[in-house]
């Protein structure tokens, strides 16, 4: 699974050939989650509240780029949250 960003122990990945709705995968320590690109809701799994907030902040900043990557399948690195 291609890694698209990494920050503060959070690893964000996106598969090349995935099912709808548009989403990305998050790993943090032993936690795993699938997060919707369109509304940042957790579709599957769970994250600690602080990590979920960081992931939501990052996703909102990069929502247009994430949707473009999902549609084009041109997976690339995205700036981390700093």
C-alpha cells in the first residue's frame, strides 16, 4: 500500500485500485482506520481522539489533492502536518 504521508507517528496510505467511497488508510501504533476523503468520517476501525483530530486537520487541508489522487490513481507524497 503506497504511503502518501507520515507525521507524528501517523502513516497515511492509499491503494491504487480501491472501492468507493473515496478513502485513505491510517495507521498509528496498533490503531488502524479507514477515513472518508469527502467528510473525514471514520468508515472502519478507530483512532485515539487526538490522532483523529490530527488526521482530520491534515485531510481537510489536502482534500482537493486527495480527491484528485483518488480519481486519477496518480498516487504521490503529500506534505505532512507540521
